């Protein structure tokens, strides 16, 4: 079972990562976000940062659909992310090893070549 502390530890272990000040977590490489806490909305429409859910960059729609269809207990999306290469990950549904793989993959796809 992973949590926000695991996300922080894994993201900050990667080269050239900056943590952006936020209510949850928000990590970038080369000024490009690759993992951050999910900005949900409560029933009144107020924005609520959920640190039990990570938004991950996945590169393209094909990878997004593969994750959503292959592991629906772990991944989901919302209409706000339609057409965008991001998925939401339920952190308690993964272990630290799987999370490390996902965070590293997101970093690798977003990091400019000169920072790798």
C-alpha cells in the first residue's frame, strides 16, 4: 500500500526533479509535471486536493487506455482529463515497487533528453 510519502521519496530520488509548493504533492522535471496529487471536487464544487490519488503522465492515449482497461481497480480518469495523457492512480491499491515503476516511467517520458 503506497501513500503520498512514497510518491515524494520516489520522485525526489530522480534527477533534476523540482517539488512545486502545493497542498499535496506536485513534481516536475524540466518544468513539466509528471506526478501530482489529484485535484478533486467535493459535492459543492469546491476543489479538494486528494493525496491518496496521484495523477501520472502516461505519454499517450493508448497507454492510458491500456492502464484503465487492464487495471481498473488501480487507475481511473475523469471527463476533465479526456484526451489528455494522464491517469489517476489510487495509491492504496499499489505497492511501493509498482509505484516506483510508474513514477520512473512518467519522469522518463517528461524529462528532456539533456536532463537524462
